[in-house]
C-alpha cells in the first residue's frame, strides 16, 4: 500500500469545470501510458487537482517530477505556490482531507475540525435557523462523516427538519425552530468529533487488537416472534411481549413494540437485537472485539458504517444507542452476514 503522497496542482485552463476535467483527463491518459518504468501505486485526479502515490520517497519524487514535466510539455503552467504544488511527503491535504501515510489514516485537517465544532456548538444553542443554514450544517457534517465514524446517526433530526410534513422542501429563507433532538445530536458531535476523527474502527480497542474474539449469533422476528441471541454457550430468547416489558418506551432502549406488524419493519427489530446484545452482555465483553453474525443486511450497514441511519428515525435512534454502548464498554463489533437458513443457533430462539 502506498505511503508517500504528492500532488502538483494544474492551473485551470478555463473557468468552465467541464473543460478543465477533459483537459486533465487527456493528460492523465497520456501520463499513465508513458511512466517509463517509474513505480506508481496510484494516480488520482479531481478536475485539476492531482494525487500521486508511490511506495517510497525516491519513486514518489520520480513520479512527481514526471507529472510536472508532462504538464509543462503540454503547455500548462503548474501552480508552484506553497500549498498548491506539494513535493513528496507523508502527510498531505487533498480535496479537503488529510492523508497520513505514517498512521495510515485519512482525517479532517485541524481547520475543518474547528469549523465543524463551531457549527455544532452554534446549533446546540441556537433557537432558530433558516432552512439554508440547516442545509449548510447537514452538508458539512455529511462531508465530515467520510472520516468521522458515527456522525450520520446524529444527522437524521437535522435532515427531517429541512422538510415540510408532506416531505416537500422548505423555502431557503424559512425560519425553523431548533428542537431538543437536534441540540442533543449536536452535543454528541461537540463531544465526539475530534475523538473519532480519522478512526472508523470505533471503539479504539480495535486498533492493533490481537486478543481473542467473542462470537455471537443474533436474530429477530416479528409476527409474535421476538429476539434470539446465542453467545458462546450463553443464549437468550425473548418474546415480543418480554421485549416490550423489559424495554418500555422512554427507557434506555425502546422496544419496537410492534411485533405483530408485517415484515417491512423487520430491520428495526434486527437492529434492536444488536442493541439488546450489548445491553445484556456488554459488562462481560468489556475491552473485547465481538464478531456478530446477523441475517439483516440493513442492520449490518447501520453497525458497520451507519450508512442506513439516515433512512429511518427508528434506525437512527437505535444506532445512537448502539454507538454509545460500544464506547461505554469499549467493544468493537464486527458485523458479518449469515444467510437466514444458516443462522440455526439464533433463528429458533427468536421464534
């Protein structure tokens, strides 16, 4: 894997981005075919911004020099101003993100961390905001979510606030009252953005972990079913009624409560099973890596990268609880998919 970066910055040949992209694509095509044996681990371009990767300093210097010469031979003027054309290095900001080949991490630069924290702090205390301001907050936090694990779960309330009840977009100048749910979500961002910046392997125990894995199989089922958990010899089978009794509305975990509803809300139950697993067994899994087998692709997406948390308020709420339990017990969960017909340990327990 490449561990040295450099990027010459091509001056835009025209103010039209489309033309700049076509010029850059032509140069990139020629360069890839005329490297003359120079080792190249990667060559990336966004419009007129280039990123070059090589396995060592010497190779990166050769690749960087070749690219600069090629651009000038094609008649372009390379922008050599500080910060615009960066010689080979091991920590480089490109397209707004900081690439570190020593820590093998991609993170937000310090100035963007400050901006994100300032935005979150503002909305944590603001009484009202325009829809355009909410758009700016949402867009910037989605950008941050590329390298800050967990933020997507805390953006559902912001996303919904930008729409009318009939899901049509509010006018940009429309003032909206900031509810308590948004304030609490922004408080999480203030508390955790810097901690999780650049580390998508939350919690930190996962970094360099060489200890034993625990393994669990889980399943959930509606239509008078419940939750089934099998964890290395220990097992729990809870009916829907028992789940509702143990986790009433308003508690630390709220049961889905609709166990007789058809399968379109099954993803809510499946993610609920992940949360119940950590809630019940978290104290005995402290500082461990836990591999969990589930037959729900959507629940796995919530657990792995929070990518499904924006689609549903129920999934977002449960994902927040799941992340909190992971951090409280310092447990890393590796969610793995198992087909339903092979989930023979937990599947019977959920029925």
